């Protein structure tokens, strides 16, 4: 105590003396509410434990000065447990101190903040705080040697090293080293701090540490956070219980180095032994770029690990507080974003001392009353083990005109924001935050816009995280982008993961590119997934068994072509399938239902019902399924039938698909199945080899679908696996359908009924008898007979010649006569047994 009294007296004398420009100034802080040093004791297991330094609520700041930096050790040794120092000075000079919250009610007191403390424009004490854990130092000499290796200029000025107040307590050994030297201007300290950090990183002494809550902390040999004018340096002796010794080894209490290295003197050293920071040789620009690159790479190398730690930390805390795992993961991602952006969203909760958890929005709504309240670190809100000492780790403050939280623990200010993006309220924003800083792009970013390859890569990673990657459906030729978010939302998310300067157009191009990389062919897969044929024949007699159709060779071959064609066009798109079976029967027999069940049995989408339109529209409509229903064929005219015939023979269509930029050929994947209420397919007198009528003579068996996959399996085994057999089949089927339809036309089946059917058969019977000697009916005789009939006058020559051709009559001629020969097997209609009634006959008795 005597030594301390002497020192205080010396301070008083110094204060009374006129201060010179070389006097080194600093501030002594005295707390009236708590100790400013740690307390140590043994726990129940005999281990040394420490209690955190309490938060000062009342105190005083006194500006002191010393003539030489070597005097600082004496000043620091005599600090009492309730005292500490700052190297900055209060702007108001000697001041009464209080908290931010109480400063508004006490005009004579100020809060100890960087807003009320500043660096002196004159000679100032400059600190260096070395964490022993970063270098494994066991002595003050070793720590100073490491510093001088990083900062050669340090060896030219007097520097004093002291062990931290927590060193040598119990068996702890050296825990930290505080080094002091003097600079000619305190206002140069912020610039010197940046230089020192760069020099230590360039010397290989920099690293990135991950905090318990997942924060990426840039660290190096010395702590860069001490270079704040209001930062407390705790130099008082620790308070130890009787059973905890503190034994500082000889030579370990203080180390003063005043010697200078040999060689040219340091230009930045003043005659008084101070460091003139402005005269130090500036670091080269390339060295500063290397420093920034090293920091960025070190952060990037640990970013993935940090995110994992942050998410796990918040998730475990959330679970411990009864929240869901997903809520904990969201809190972890919000925390990682807040740690990077230094902004807390409106929904984030903060554990406020004596109040409890409050959202940022509630705190903002309570301003200015909420200012100055102490709280837990904003990222420890959900920590289930919060103790009273944890509620002094942060404080609600105003930084300029921005409200937020100052974290004493992280030494960072976190602004309150109402930006909804910081809330991560959508799966896309959560995925973007999870990937932020982790995506490595294949190409360097352009000066104005990200390369397309980078956009595609970023989108692939982002949509993969969402399990929403697009795909290209080779079956339909369409893009499956149902789960892909809107390009406008993707633009923000891509920017978050490092794709800058992009617009919606390249995003749409990238989506299309990704879709084509993930080509799927579900219809082909459905064919390949068919069961093995069990050997039971079902295909040849399919329609007779299904709906009572009369069996015929043409019907059997058409059935085989239809089922085999459906399958082959999935395995080899564009394969020919030129024959269309047409289900004919009255409404209610289940024709359209059967078509849908057929598609379902194969595992393809429901078939569309096509109506005659232009070919491109029909092709695009039909392409949505492997089977398309050509409905209401009985209502088509002759021209429509001819156009449909041509369209059915095509194996590819040319059109511009949705999302495509230009028209392109599309190999056909669909097979047609027609339906009609009545049979009028034979409209072409030259024959019909494209449409095979299938008469529905009774309702379709409802249980047929149980055998459907075996029907397809039989077609696959007989005609698809052997492709040559399929091509032989379609040739044979076309000939059989042609012969079948010609036979029906001779019998007037499938031919639309007209006025010719009412007049011409009776006339032909008479004319065949009249001209039996020449074996054919002259054309002129037919025309004369029609003209002699009142109803025949309106029948044009083209109509009756088409009627004759349709029914198998063949053109015939002699040298000077042309006419029509009856078809083979023509049977003349029998004589009518109706006797005409004479107009003179008497009726009745």
C-alpha cells in the first residue's frame, strides 16, 4: 500500500506539472459497483475455476500521463481489483462513468463507449495483447521474439511485456502476454492496428477460429480487437481464494526491452523513443492484397465447418427448449447470415436481462426505453444453460442512428433490420443461406455479369439442395419445371451464393440446360418394366374376347400392329405404325373408358381426345401420351378422312415445342386409336388400308384390365424384340385391312348413305339384264336411266361413278362403248313381287 501511495503522489505531481507533448497519456478506470479483475477458486473437484468480470454500472475515468513508457509497469502493479486502464481518453476529460441507459438521466456522467472515448492526438500508450494459445509461448521472451519477428520496427523502440492477470494462477502457467509501447500520435493507432494484423498474417501467424456459436473469427498472434479507445485492459492482480496460489517465476513479472538492433536506426523512431507511425515504410499494395486474399481463403476454408457448427449449436439449443429440429436449423442459418451481414432480423429473439426473450421488433418498438439494457449474446438466446453472468455479454445500443446490439463477446455491432430477406422465410432463402460462401464456380466471375456456366452450376447446386432440379421428359418433349422457383426469386438466391450481375433470361437458359442434363423417359421405362409373357395367347383374339367383334385376319393383324406399335415407338421413337383400329359402336359401351384404361395399364398418362384440326395442333395434343384417341370419326367428311390418313402415316412432326426457341422435328411416340358411333370409314372409292373398323357388339368387359399387361408383354415378345417380324407384320396388316375394307365397300358397309343408294340399285338391275349380251352396262345408258327418273336427275355423273367404284364395279369398254362391269359374284336384286294397281281398278266391293 505504501508503494501505491507513493505512485499516486507521483501521479498528483505529474498532474500539477505542465504536461509536455511527449508525455504518454492513458486513462485509469475505477469501478464503484464491482471488481474489474477475475476471481479464482477451487471447485468441488479441486479444479481452478474463474468468475467472469462483472459489468460496471458506476465508476470514474481519470486521465494520467507518464514521461517514459518504462514507467507503465509501476503504474499497473498498483491497480486495485476495481481498477483497469484504457489507452484512449474520455473526450470530456476526467469523467464520471455510467451505463448507456443511465447516461440520459445523469448529464454529468458518460458511458464508456467509443463514442465518448477517443485516441489522443499526442503521445499515447499502445497495447498488444498476445494469446499464448496461438503460439504456445511459455515465457515473455518467447512472446516478444515472435512479435519482433512479425514487426521488425518493434525492436527499435522500448517495449514492456507483462503476463496477463490470469497467468500463473494455480497450475495454469502463462496464459497471455500484454505488451506496451508508445506512439507519437494516438490517432495513428487504428492504422497501425491494420498494419500489425497484415504483418502477422504475412508472417504466417494468422488463422480463422470458429466460435461456439459458429462465428468465423479472424485471429492472429495478437488480438486486433484491443485497438479501441474505450477497450479495458485488465491489469490488476487477480483475486484468489486462500487455497489458490499465484506464483510468478523469477523474471516472469515484467520484461523491458530498450535495446535496439545494430545497423541503420529506424526513421520512424522519434528522439524521445516514441514510434511515429506515419514515418514507417508503407506496406506494398501487393502485400495488402496478399493479406486480404489469405484472410478470405482462410474464412472460405472453414466456412462449411462454421455453418455446420452454427446450425448444430442453434438446433441443439432449440431442441433443449422444446422447439422442432427444423426450427433449430432455420435459427442456425439465420445466425450464419446475421454473423456475416451483421444484421439481426425482426423475428430474432434476444434474451434481455431481467425481462426474458424479446424479439428485435419488440425491442425496436420500445425504443428509446430499451436502449442500454444488458442481454445475453444475441446468438446465445436459446442456450438452455444461461446464467446471470451471461446477461452482461451484450448491450442494446444506438450506433449513430442505427439501433442494434453490441456483443462484448464477439466485439461486433449487429444492427436491427426489417429486411424480410434476413428472416429466411422460404425454403429457397434457407437453401441459399446454407450454400452461401460454399459454392466453387468453374469460371472466374465476369466484370459485368456472371458467365452462363457459373449460373448453371450455381443453379444446379441451389435446386439440388431444394430437391427441385428440372428434368426433360423425352417421352413428351416437355420440361418438367413444376418444382423450380420463379426466376425472379432465383435471381436473389443466386446473388446470395455468389452469382452477381445476372438477369432472368440467363436463368431461364440455365434451367433449360439443367433439364436436358436430367433427361428422363418414363414411357420407355414403362415398356422395359413390363412383366415377362407367361406364354398364354391373348393378343390374336383380343377384340372378339373384349367386345364381341367378328374375328378376321385383318382384325388380328391390326390388333398385333396396334399393341406392338405402342411399345416399339417408346423403344425406337419414329417407328412406323400406319394402321389405326377404330372402335365403332353406340354411346355408352365404354370406348373412351377403354382407351384410358389401356394407357393406365401401360403406365403412361391419360390419352388425349383429338378433334380434327391442323396437323401441328393435333401432333402437339397427341404427344402428351403414348396413346391418343381420335374421336368422333363418323362425323368426318371425305376430305377430313383423307387428311387424317396422310397424318397417320407420318413418323415425325415438326413444330416448336413449349420453351423451345425454334421449330424442330419430333419423332412420334404416340399411337392412334379411333372411336366412332357408326361405320362410315370407307369414303374413298380407291380403298382404305389405314383404318380398321372394330365393331363393339356388346359392352366392353370390365375385368379385361387384369390381363392388360400380359397382352402388352405378348406383343413385346412376339413383335418388338424381333423388329424384323414387326416390319413384316405392318406390311401384311396393311394388305389385309385393304382387302377387308374393299369387301365391305362392295357390300355397301362403311360407305355413307346418299340419294344414289335409293335410285341406282334398281336401275342397275334393269340395265344389267338389258345389256347382258355385252357383259357390262354402258355409261350412257346409266346416265339416260338416271335422267328419266325424277330423283335421278339431281345425281351427278361423278357421284354415281364413285358409288360404282366403291362397290367394286370395274370400268369396261369395247371399240366404241364405255361402261361398267359388275363385280365378281354380283347378284342382281330379285324381281319385285308388288303388282302395280291399275288406276281403273275398283276398290272395295
